[in-house]
């Protein structure tokens, strides 16, 4: 495996002694306005403080200082540079520099100035993206983020980030597990780049699932199903570190799906029996040792299950193409949220009528009973006594099933119109800048899967898209009740500068990027993690779309209008690579000059958004994918595009690794949106040479 070692350089403006002389044809005593004044010195200014050896060398701004005190910016092509006595041109790679301290000297027409460079080491990630060759269970120690699906992430007291997820792996390798913790297996990492496998929380479905299922089947007049006859699915956990009653622990909610028909109880692998599949269940488990496997977890049992507003008997289905769902709230994809006032909440739902919100008793992890009339702000008095998971009246197509609310199954906070089969799932809730941001997965799982975000000022909503469309009480379908809810956070995409044949796998782009975990590092930095899939038929592999790799990406906050203060969370196009902060965040205007790949991340069902060339010139003009002018707010690291036609857009610029390059190397990337655009902008610099 190729290992790319990349050297970083921290520039500190200091005096230094090095000799290099350069003759310039320009008259040093004549300024650009034609007046005469002698140069007294040259100086260097700019905020770039760090380089990588695989970067091309670029200078800070060089200025001629005249005897009358005025300054004139000098083109780098008119100056000469040396590093440790060796001549360097802008655009030259710094790969020859080893760890240590060096002096950079700038010379113009006999005048010179200097500064020093401190070099430290950094290694870019080298693990395979196309991990088929190590996909077997015997190779699980080599997986890193391979076989990641529907992740949840939290940071534990041992300094590790832990991730647990849905039972899924390429070739069903996880089914060959012989170690404790077969279901909801996970990984852990201290840097969000290098991950090691950890066992899951259980070896088999808890008995309470079977007992609850048969309790409800009996109430419906249906025969019981034995555990051996049930086809279980183990899906989409959510976990948080909590401190309750003085004890710090991990609380994890999980989904168990019963893949049997309601009418006969037969597995869905048998002949269709004219009914919907059985309900799903959400349970809860806790531990003080998330790396300990099945024996370290305590199962707390039933929390909530799928519920219907069509009574006990409304489960008939005309065919498997009938999407007029029996269940109103589908009890999968829980998201656990703890508010500033220490109130605990669970959001859940997938494809059936939207997302539900329930309040949680912090002490027990169960649905909470609350005193007074206000469920949102009342005091928790204990556990709610859950009612039956169907409305007594069997009301059909009720916009707000009040019986299910009163029976403890939740209040709907998100909807995609009147359809009972809505292409949204995987809700994830965070609070920042005074808003509750609700991320969710959009569309079919394989290729179209992407992520959107809406927000509200109250946890129960109403939630709004960036253009003001309401998504909580949207029952008439008039505004944005389709797939086009904005902003787009992720979408199938492909940069066009990839190195083919590298074995990394990224040269084919990524699809199915969704069902995310949103988490922070404790210092105010948010991250996005989800599965991402290779497209179909990569490298002749008919099953390549089943290759699911975990992708951690940094979240940046981008204005909804150019240079505005109303911020929305955007995800960077390239994965997080643990580049040191002083390097990742030190970006000057000069760094932006060069060739870029620009993506209009616009919605297109089942299609990849592909990149186009964009050039940013030193005179603040641009051409290619965008034409017009650009500017850079160095303090806020905001690049603003001012197109010849249309709205100006400000995007957040960061330094990440170019995962498509071989070897992988640091580069600049950006992400941003605009409330009047039905797209998100993603970009990646591929060269700082302007041809």
C-alpha cells in the first residue's frame, strides 16, 4: 500500500540571512502612476502560515515600499525566492524539505526580505476505499470505516469516538461473527480517521420484542409467532453519553424490525399474503463500557413501536406495489437529543407519514409522563403508560392522529405532504445558533440517497426549509412537499480530476451519501458521518453498490445570502483527514488562485452531480463553471462568487485532503448555499497554477 508522507510548514515572519539576487526589468524608482520615488525596501504580508510538502510553493504578498511611504504590490513572477539557499519558483513542490527549520528569502531588484519556516510531519490517510479485497470477517481488523451503515457517533470518557450502526456488510461478512456482540457492531477512533472494530450490543433479539409483538397480535385476533419463526432486522441505533443521577453512561436506542406479514405471521420471503409487514420496535440499552460487547450492556426493554391510525384490522394490502401504508408512525431510525434545559427527546420515523417527537424520562430512558397541560415544558413525573399502538376509531388519512398522540406515540414534527409513503428517514437533531436543525435522509437507499436539513426555533416546530417553506404542517402539498427541500447537504457526486487505477476507489465518485450522525468534538466543531457507496458496476463488479464506506466530513456554517449572518450547516465535499488546525484554517487570498473543480450540487434523482472546471485569477475574475468576479473575506474564510448574472454566493473555504489524488494530498475545498438557489456549491482546488 502506498504511504504518502506530507510535510507541513508553519511560516513565522522573521528576519533571516540568505543570499540570492534577481534583476528585474522594471524601473525600481518609478511607480505605476508614472511618478518617481525611490524604493526604500520590500516587505511581505499575508496570512498563509502553513504549507505541506506536496503543496506547490506559493508566496505571501510581496510589496515594494517607497521613500514617500507608499506601497506597491509586486507580482510573484517579478521576484525571486529561495528556501534554505535553494531557488524556488511559485508552483514548485516542497517535497524535498525534511522536518526542521528553514529560511525563505524574497528578492526584488536588489532588495530582499526574509522569514522562517518550521516544518513538521503529517501523514495523509492511505486506507482503501474500494475494500473488497479485505471485506471478509477474518480481515475485520483492517476494515477501518469499511462496512459502515446508518452510524451513530459519540465521544466517550476514554477519549475515543465510538460508532455503532445497522447490521450490514459487503457479502454479509458480519453474519460470520463468532465474537460476542453480533448485532449493532461498531468502531472507535481517537482522531476520526483511524478506526478499529468494536463488538455490538447484543447477540440476539431480546425476548421482550417477541412478547410485545404477540401481545399486540393477540389483541388483533391473530395467532402468535415463535421467536424461531421471526425474521429480525437490526437497524439504525442512536447513542449519547449522558449523566443521570450522578452516573455517566452511554444510552443507546435501537430499532428491531419484524420482517413477517401481519395476517399470517409468515416471513416475507414466502408468498405475499395480502397484508403489510409487522411493526418495528425501538428499545433501549445502557453501558459504562462501550467497548465491552454484549455482556457489558444492560437492556432496558421496550420504548415505542410502530403505530397505526387505521385500527386493529386495517392492515390489508392489495399488492406489494400498494404504498398506502398501514402504519402512521414507523418505529425505526431513532435520534436521541438532549436540550439545553436537560430535557430528553426522541425523534423517530421512516417513510410513513413523517417524523414523530416524544419526550423521554431521563432517569429511565422511557417515554415520559409530564405534569400540567404543557408536554414540552412540564415536569417529568415518571414513565408514560403507553396505550395500544393504533387509534381506537380507526380513522383513515387523519392529518394529525390525536389518538396516537394521547397514547404516547408522539407528535408529528415533519411531513412531506399528504402521502403516507414519504421518501424521508433517518432524522438527526442538533441545536446551534438558537435553532433546532433537523437533518434527514432523502430518497431511495442505493444511489439517489442524499441529505437535507430544515430548522425551527422550537423543538416541536414548525420546521422550515431555507426558502421559508414549512415542513411540519405541510399537508396540502402546495409548498416543497416533494423531494426538493433545501438546502441540499449531500448528494451523489463525482469530481473529474481523479487518478484512475490508484486502487483507492474514489475515482468513481460516491452515491448513497446519507442517514447521518451529527456530533461535536467538545470544542464547538461539528462533524457529519454517514455511509457512502460506490456506484454500480465499478471495475467490473456487479455488486459494487453494496460497498458501504463510512465518511466523516466537517460541518461548516455558511450564510443563506452572500456575506450574511444567517448561517446554515453545510458539509465539506472531501472527508475529514485530521489536518492540524493551524494548517487547515490558515488560508490567504493568494492561496485561492488556480484551477478548481466546481459542482452545482443540484437535485437529480438517481444521477450524480459532476464537476466542471473553474479558474480563479489573481485579478479577482473567474471563468469556467462560473464567470464574473470573486472576493475573499480572510477573517471569516468566506469566498464570494459574484457571477455576471444571478445571485452572489458566499462559500466557506477550508483545507482538507484530496482523497481522489494519488498519493492523497492536502488541498482547498469549499461548501455553501443561497436561499434563492435550489442547489449547494461544492468545490476543490486541483492546482494553484493559473495557466
